[in-house]
């Protein structure tokens, strides 16, 4: 338990400094999933089970002979059960407790009417107990090593896509990122980033083909290209061309079955915060929320890696006017393609309109409402999910 807590505390961040992210290690809903995922509360219950079993059988053995065989089994197996779910210290305590209890029985020291074992029964119990202690120690070493490796992997993934601050360039931002169910990593095929540049606030939300660890290489490459080029490229067309080139470089030495692509929406909020420019590369259009919700974006280009254009090729950049309090929402298809038990997709537009009509306009509050809608509606997904909400001050 202490190893798990140390691993979580070293990777955690203050909620006042960064966005609350919904990662793949979020608390599972069912008790069995909480146990198998290593949730602290469930693990504590699991570790106490051998002693709960002992407490439920041994006292009854003093009151009724029927329970004596069951209590004997509980005592004999206590070191082994303890070693399965505890460390060497608890297993040592269990072994010593069984030996002390057996020594006080009716046919040994005679201090207790139960158990009725002989002195000759205690050496085998001691040998088995020592073996269980060694096994518990070895298992703890393995678990500690695995947790250390997990910590290194999570730190590396956090460096690729760190959490966003709650405010950038004076604008409130709230985001959510979830990898696909069953994904072992914190980063999948989705990616997003926001940069404060001389050209205004620039952001990207994208989706690499696939959603497992094989997508992380291209995800990292696209994020690195965006972070570097967003600071210098004079317009979104040039920025998109550099992202396109990055995907083509990724595919250059791959055969036709190994090549991949990525969709993306790139948008820019002017320094005066009065204009929004959007460029789509095969990605769902971002949403502008005022009194109602409507999509922004012109005719989309093909996804990155499939477009055959260069820096000077004509592309369609949508330019719209912004007003105080406007909300800009960019997302990936993992959100709107999620389905409830009757097969209905997640109704993002209608839910946004309902929440805004109810006066919910803070990005963090809106994200919380949408998350609640997703969970209470029973929506499930098989893809990564990303959403970003930005409010114009």
C-alpha cells in the first residue's frame, strides 16, 4: 500500500496549478475493477480478508465443535493467505500468531481448550510460514520494481503532453483527456496543445489513426512540430503544411500497410481576442457557443498525411468574429461517437445549448456538466476522448 501511495503522490499535481485530467487510471466504477486496478480502499479490504476469515471462525470454535475443523483450516492457511495479499511483515506476524496460538492449545501448554494440535504439528507450520515470508518479500520487490517502471513511463508521457494551466493569455481553459478503455498508457492517439504566441493564442486538437501505444510516436512528433512552428509560422496555412510534412516524414520508410495519418483542427485567437481563425484537416469542426451552439470551419482539408499540398497551396481558413463571453469548444470524435445502451450517440450540441441556457458558461463547470451527462447517460466508447473549452474574456 505504501508503494502505491508513493507512486501516486510523486505523479500528482496541485489542482490550483493545472487542469484536472481524467486519465486512464481514473477510479473504476465496480468493486471488482477497483480491486484489480489497485485502488487503495479496495486493496486494504483485500489485505484484511485473511484476518477477517480468522475472526469469523476461531471465536465460534470455542462455542461449538462444528466450527473446529473450519477454524483449524483458517489457522493453518493464515500465513499463506496473508502472503498472497500482504508483505513480509504482515506474513511474519501471521506466522508468529499461528505458532503462538498453537502453542497455547489443549495438547501443548494447555492454556486454551482450542486448538488440539500436538507439539509435533508446529515445526511444519513454521517451515511453511518462513516460505510464505520469503515469497511475500520477493513479490513485494517485483511489485516495487513494476511501480518504479510505471512511474518512469508516466513521467515520460506527462512530459510529452503536460496538463494545461487553467488560464493562458488571460483566457480560461478547461480540458479533458481520456485514453481508450483498456489502454495501458496515459497518452493514446489524441493530442492537444495551446501556445501563447505573437500571432495570438494558437491551439491544436487532433487524432492520430489508432488509439494504442503505437500512436504515441506520431503524437509526440506532431506536438513537437506544433509547439515549435506555432511560435514562428505567420499563418495557419503554413503551420498546417509543417504538420503535414511531419506526418509524411513519419511515413517515409513505411510500407503501404504501415503508413498512418492524423486529423486535426488548428485555430488561432487574435491578440485583440476579437477574431477566430480555424483550419480543419479532416477533423470535426470546433464549436462556437453563444446563446446557441454552431460549428465553425470551412471546407476541411484531407487528414494530415493524406493531403497533397505545400506551403503555398490554397486552403480555406475560416475567420469569424468573437465577442465577450464566447466559448470555443474543440473535441475529437471519441466524444460524439460514444453510444448509450440503446445505440444513441452523445448529443453534444443539445446538451451544450441546455447548459448555456441554464447559465453555465465557466469552462470548468461546463466540462463537469458534460462529464456528468456522459456518465449518467451510460455512454461508452472504444476510442480516445479529448475536449477543450476556451472562454473569451
